[in-house]
C-alpha cells in the first residue's frame, strides 16, 4: 500500500469515529457487509465486543457519508457459538441478503465449517478466528485478521527457552482452536530443544480439570502451556491454585480479554501469554506506528461501551479497515470480486492486531511481531521485558 493510500485509509477509519452525525450518506449503491459473531454462548466474551465494534463503526461511517459515497449496510447474525447456527447464518447472508463480503465468524471451528459456503458463492470472507488452518491451505476467497496460532506458540516457546525451561506439559481444548494449537505445540516444542512430558486434553464444556492437572503435576514439568478460550482456561487456572501447583503457567492469546481475569480471579495472577498490543496500548512506545490507532480505538470503544477494550473487538475494527483499504484500491468498486482482488493488494495497513501485508500468497498478512508477551499483575496486563 502506498504512503498516500495508507494515509487515506487511516483518515477514513478515523473519520468514521469523528464525523458529526448530521452528515448523511449519499443515495448511491450500498456496500452490503455480512457479519457472523458469537455474541452469545460460551464465546460471547469474544463475539460481543466484535458485534459492538462493527455496529459502532458502520453507524459512524454512514453518519460521515458512507464509504466512498456508498452507504454501508450491516447484516449481522449471532451464531450463539453454535456451528449449525453459524452455517445457517452464512447461508442466509449468501442466498437471502446477497452481501458483498462477510466478516466472521468468531471461532476457528465455526469458521472452518463455513469457508466453503463463502468460497463457492464467490464472496470474500474475513475470519476473526485464529487457526492457521483457515488460510493454510489457502482458499482464494478466505482471509483472516487475527495473528496465527503458530506465531503465538513461537512467542511462548521463545520466552520459555529464555527461562531455561526444557520439560513442557501441554493441556489443550478439544475444539478447532485447541486442536490447531496442539498441532503446533507438538511440532514446535522439539524444534526449540524442549520435550513434551505431558499432553492432556479437556472438553469445551468441562468444568473441572483436576484430573488432567494432577497427571501433569506427577510429571514435574518446568512449565505448563494451556491452549483454549474461556471458560476452560479460567477453570484450569483455579484448579492449578487449588492443587498447589507452582509450575509457571502460560496461556494462549485466546484469553486476551479482561473477562478471563474476572473469571480466574486471584488464580490469574502471574500467568503469562502472548497478546496483541491493544490491551496494553498505553504501555506501547509512542514511536510505534500502531500507537495512534490503538489509542484511538481504545478510547472510543471504552467511552462508547463503558467497558475495557478487548483484543477481539479490535479484530472487527481491522476487518472493516481492510475492506476500507480494498475499496480505496478498487476506486470504489465494492463488488465481491473487486474486494477479493484488492484485499490481496493491501500492504502496510496499520490495524489493532499489527501491520498487515496481504498478498496473493498470504491471506493473513501478519507475523510474529504482532504479539508481545504479557503477564497478569495485580489484576491487569503488563508487558514483559
């Protein structure tokens, strides 16, 4: 993306928040954006801020004249963290609503269940889930806006290596996100000169993991890595404390939300995880190119919803930002084909997750630099040195 174009995209996204509501969108063709998120159900702590962010930005865009003069219409469905409802929602977006692009779903499993629907219909889909399997192998119509789990695994293992840890125990959830993380943990741990001494799995609806943690404790590992999204990781953090396990515990980026700290309570203290810079925006150096975007989104979100900013709401911000960039590159053509083709040309878009460098070969556009290691200290996030 050229410097001029990047400034235009940043201007458009900032203007969406700052434009007075009295300005009306022009009566022209409408950009129809479909969206599916888990605004309720077990993954609601992910999907609710995504929903709120999309509605907020689209409202502001339309108040400021739309996108390249086109009103933006958002067709939103809550999949309730249910894969069958997710499939039905995407089918409705394609067949009934006839959208130009789809943002979502929230979770990896739901995303993997619907990519073929969007692809077969020739509609670009920008997933807000993490699994690398979403874009590898690559589908021409499927993109994702979250950093990949392989990069998160690498970030954890690099930190563990620096601490001299050799014997690693892993405990992963048996859903799409957990299975993908487990695959990369199994693959990369030996590459870092470490060994897996325990490999435990738990179900998404399990409410007690003392059996798995007791088995892990018997192996006396140097560190434990938990891979999942709430509520499971919070249960594991509490069970660890109840069992008196003092082994360092790493979490995945799937819990980078204040909701996790609320659920885990005192058991969250001292836990470590890779996370995007959004949740520690005020700790980021002023010369970091993401800083203005992070602070702008954080301040507007928290002022609007009176709740802490969430990494996951940031994914929705990034998805709309990438569509904005693709629209600018296409000269205002918002047909599905034009959006797809021009998403591959977005190079240098600064989002909340990182600086995106999309290409025909890379439909994610992020690398390991999207993450920083954070620790939970006194009930809040702290960047680790």
